[in-house]
């Protein structure tokens, strides 16, 4: 979903962040973007629901024995130390979008923010790429 860094700010969803965090989902272009983010040349923004979705996915990865609990805690700390900025949501508008487009409320929050802020959305979620 990232062919090259073309913008200085991006909206990221959980699928994109997890492609950076989880060892079995790592993608080179994602790592490149997070390197640029760490250098301060790119800004990353997201929904305030992002921590819930990322941490819940890490918990599920432990339950499915993809990673150990210790690894999940390390990855959770790494995620929480990232300086991703959270944008405010209009929760009613997000909920209406979720109903209209048959999206989860999490996914609708990213879609709504992308439309509201006009930031490019980085996602590996097919529901959001369509």
C-alpha cells in the first residue's frame, strides 16, 4: 500500500501498524515508512481507536500462539512509544458510515478520518482499500 513516500503526513490503520510490529507480517515498504517517521520526515496520524485494535490483535496473536505473551508486551510497548497522533472523531458520523458501508466501527473511523482530513490512508485491509 506504500509504493513510495509521496506525502509528509499519512493516516494509518491497525493493519498497517501491525505489519510493522508483527514479525510474520513485516513488509519492507512499511519499515521504510516507519524509518522516515522515526527520523521526523513523515507524520503519522490515526483514529483514537487504534490502540484498542492494535493491542487486541496482539492479545489474539498470543491466544493463537503466533507470539509469546512476553513478545506481545514488548510489541505493545513499542507501539505505545510511537508518537502517532490521534485525530478527533465524530462518533455518530463514524457509526452512520459503518452502518451504511457495512464496516466495523474501527474501519469506519479510519475511512471517516481519511475523508475528513484528506490524508492518504495506509491500510492492508481490503474493506478499506475498496
